[in-house]
């Protein structure tokens, strides 16, 4: 059981994100943006604690908006923003830093006919490697992988069978799933509620074929992806 957060987190499309470190000791983190004050509020907690520890950090690089989900990697929590900056938070020393990787700005930000609620940024971690995916309305999702502090776009031939699962709160990546290779799965059911909405890089299309106007339509806040316990079935 965890105490209620010391800071009120109003969950919005771009305002707050949570993550859990699953390796012992269990650690939970929440990040909230305060764009007007150029601050990031970081709150952390762990089972058995009587309160959340909350601290504000300057963002240094601005503008700071379109925050991705959080991922845990090598003792740090990472997040990404649409201006192309990768940040991390080290919980043991409570330090907030940005990574000196090449900036990777969302390619849809500068197309003026798109508005921010149509655009989303997802950060994914797999075996220590980081991936970023940009989505916008019914446009093709764009996936990039971090190679030695340089972001490189992944194409249909270089995705190498990756399957990405994206939701409002989290993102997961799997390799070599039969019949699901080179696909992005969103946490929204299709019309028959038997399959999730997906995008196939091999076929260059969404299934079902529909024009999605907003990110929240593809990833409603009521759903997220989880790993099924190994002894569940």
C-alpha cells in the first residue's frame, strides 16, 4: 500500500506520467510538467514509505512539452519530449539530467495543420536499448532507435520483426511474435472488440482502415498493456 501523492497529479494528454521499477527494491515515480514555470516536478515513493518525496527541477531546455511515457533502464527512469530531448532521473541521488544525444524533433510538430492533441511520443526500452515512436492522427508511425547517442530511423527492412504495443500510459516492445511482426498495436479495440487497432509497416496501413483524429482515440486512458504473469494460464 502506498500513501496518497503529496502533489496533485491531474492526468492529461501531455501532463503527467508514471513508471514502476519492477526490480527490487520496488520504486514508483511520477513526473508532472509545469511548462509556465519551466519546471518538472518529480515525485517518488516505494512500498512501506509514509509519504511521497517531491522535488522541482528546472528543464534548462525549452520549450518542454509533449512528454513521453517513462521507462526504466539501468537504474534510471527515462523520458523524451517532442522537441527531441532525452532526460533521465536517477532516484538514489535524485538528479534530473538530459542526455547529450542528437536532438530528434517530432517530424509532425512543424506541420501547422496538426494540433498537439493529435500528436504523441512513446518511449520504449528493450534489453537496455531505447526506441522512440512518433504518431500523429492517421499518419504512419515513425520509429527511431538510439545508436551511440545518435537516433536512426527504423524502416520496414530494419525493424527486424519488432512489435510495439502502445497505450496512453506505457509502451512495450517484443521480438519475433508470430503473425505480429513489424506492427504497432494501440490499446483500442477495433469494431468487433476482438482485435486492437494496429498499424502494419509491411502493408503501410492501419487496421481497421479509419482516420483517427486524436491520439486519445487510439490510446484511451482506460486501458494499458501489461505482462501476463508466467503462471497465469
